[in-house]
């Protein structure tokens, strides 16, 4: 049974939670086989997979589509679905959209911002909620560190406490100083998941295309574990060269009719 209780237990036992984004079935299957604890179908699908220039272009239909794909690829994994820009504009809309993501296969929904009323409303429907503080890509134009001043840091801690009191089941902390993430982690019951938030959170999340090195982009908060982008380029180059030269397909790639059928066919 997929339950968020496991992650509260991991926090209590000081076991780290490993989360990665996933947007399609093959990737979801690979990440599940690799031992990841949680898959996040994030609105980062927009800029990383759909060619959008901003996370704000991602629609509910986009997220629903990709949640379904990830669920098909990893039927037993715990999956979080991101509520995109505008999806929590009102409490009623937030609840309706949360239900859509759960119906598509999400075990939990995530939204950005300090909105305790939204947490309470979604929880009242028996659904699980992951919150998101610090850098909020949907709401902040500038992608920069948040919580650098004492006043801003206190605000983040207070917001996290309010979300916790409302019943959040998990919270993502993005691009905040390690000291702030540590304070929030100690202040709330819910597991904290960091991305660019240092070492003191209960778990970590990264964007799969950054982890695999789809592009040459380099981020301080990220660790590249592969260079898939270069592998793809080299593979495409070699394939094109083989096709242009007539080297592919080769004899080993061709199918043939049975001899008697070939003779009857006249080939």
C-alpha cells in the first residue's frame, strides 16, 4: 500500500528520502528500479520536456497526462503530482484540481505558496498534500535564493509552521540557506524535501534532466550523474552517418519471407 506515513517514519528515524522528477513511463520505471522513494511529476515538465519558456505555461491537462504516464511506468511507486500555475487560485478550484490529479494516479498533490486554507480544504477531502516554500518558480520571476535575511528567514519558518498546523504531509524547500532549511525541518512534523536547501532536510529532490545531464546547464544545487545529452547527440550522429552511407539497416536487421513463400511471390 502506498502511504505517506512511511515518510513521517523515515523522518523520525533520521532516514533520508530520495525523490526525483519523472515525466514519462520509461523514466519512471527506471527510477523505481533504481531505488528512488518518491517520484514527482513536477511543473518542470514544461520547460524541460514540453518546450515552454516558463512553468506558468503548464496546464492541468499537461500534468494529468504526465501523471498517467508515470503511473503506468511505475504502478507501485509513490507519486506526487504538481498543481500548476493558477490551479489553486481559489480553494474550490484547488480541491477540484487535486481530485483530478489523484484520479490520474497521484498519491499526493503539491502546490506552491503559504496557503494553509488550501491545505485544510484538500485534506478535508481525504487527500495528501505536499507544500512548497522558498523559491516558487510559478510565482517568482527571479530564480534566486530566498530567505537570506533574518526577517525573510523567520517568515519562511512561520509559513512552514502554519502549513504544518493545517495538516501538510510533506514540504519542499527550494533555494533557501541551509540554516533556514534546518530550522524549518526542526520546526515541523512533516518531512522536508530540499532542492538547493543544503544537507539538513529530511530528503532531497532533483530534476531528472539535470541529474542525467540532458543539457550543458550547470546548477550549484545539482549533481550530474551522467551525460545523457552527449550520448544522445553521438548516437544520433552515428545513426545518421550509417543511414546516409547505406550501412544501416544491415543484413542482420532485415526480415525475409520463408523460401517457399518467396518463390511463390516471385522474388
